[in-house]
C-alpha cells in the first residue's frame, strides 16, 4: 500500500530510523562538460530530520516496493527526476541498524545534469562536482557512507566495453568507478578544434 512505510522504526535501545520497512535513496551522477562526475544533492529543509545538511533524495520504502523502486520514486517526488531519465547501475546497503532497519543507496546515472524541481523537503537541489561533495555539511548518515560510494577514475582502455558517454561502473571489489570515456573527451576536443577552425575562417 502506498505510504505504508511512513513512520519510525524503533530499535531495542529506542533509536529511531525513518521508514517502517527501511529506506532508500538515489545517488544520481551525470557528466560535467569535461566528463567528470557530478552528483545530485539535496539541501534538507530546516524542519526535517538533520535539517540544513546535504544528502541524497530518498525516504521510506513501502512494503510492496523494491529498494530501487523506492529510491527512484523518492527522487521523482523530491527532485522531479523522471524514472525514464535514469539508468540504475547498482545498489548497496549503507546502513544497518540493530532493529533490522536498513538504508539502501541506489546508484544510477543520467546522460546529462537534469533539471530539478524541489518539494517542501528541500531548501535547494544542486549538481555538485564529486570532488567537492566533502566540502559541504553532509547528513551524518550520508557522510559516513560517502567514502564507499564515491568513484575512482577508470581509464576507458581498461574496460571491456565501448567508451560511450561517461558513466558509473561497479568494480570487482564492490566499489564504484567513473568511466570518463575517451570518445567523449575526443569528441569534446574535436568540437573545440572545429570551433577554433571556424573562428579562424571567420576572422580571415
């Protein structure tokens, strides 16, 4: 039933976590103009739990939902992200409480930084360069899991795939890498060279 996950899960010691059936969030990446990864972050509204911190769009999972479905739904509700605009790459349980409650981070990509529409749970939604995420005041839960969620650069030639658009890859050790794609860099350079050539022709 829609919304039956809303509510607190309370552990033996009285610790509370939001989501009767656990919770999930969407870590959505998209390539910047130079091919480096951007991450969509939510500046949480002051009234919300840990308000004023930065985290991922996410929330309680309903009983009938998979973690992926819950994360994508929450991203749509909180950031206006369309389901068909994201490609899920993997997921990882980033928090497990004694009560059995879990938080699952679903990792996905978009082809480019998507436009967003914030609801009342957000002060701001922002595409942040992955290298700059640590510079923000992060939600404690997200901050503790960020080291295992951030990507390592993966040279295109080491991947047994065609280099196309930059995207996230799941590494053998369970971590994540960012395949920048040599073809993307090449096309960027070709475009720049073409523009320079056109500019020179115009000036002459």
